[in-house]
């Protein structure tokens, strides 16, 4: 049996959305590259809250696109914190600790 490729499965999801005129969802999903298949799940990871909301709101259509491929994969969206978000949090902590005298340009 051929091993499933997450990028191939996700590409077909995007194609399905386009063919079924789910324009906003198609556009939002088109740039997603962080997809993997593990333990019977198609997992999409993102740090973008807006994109996560779009995926959750479009869950039924995405699950239909997975079934359309003859696959029985659970669709999972995972949020992760990007490096930029981590750095922003660290800067805020430093500003709170040192007060407003500390400027990012001074670091």
C-alpha cells in the first residue's frame, strides 16, 4: 500500500474547495504548508489565530474534502506559537520588568 503524503492530501483538499466554490476557505487553505498525517489524523498547524478560526469554521467542508478522497482521516487543527510571537512576549516581559525606560532598540 502506498504511504499517504500529507501535502498530496492537503493539495486535493484545496482543489476540492475550489471546485465546490468555497472561495474564502480555498484561498485561506492555499498557503498552508504545515500539514502532516499521524495516527489516522490530518494535522494542520498554524500560529495565525484568524487562519485557525477560518479552518474551524470550514471544518465540515474540509472533512468532506478528505472523505471525497476516500480517506478516513480525522481533521485536527493545532495552534503553535511562532518565533516572532515568542520574541514579542519576551520583549513585553522585559519592558514590564525594567519599565518604560527599556526600548527594543537599546537591546
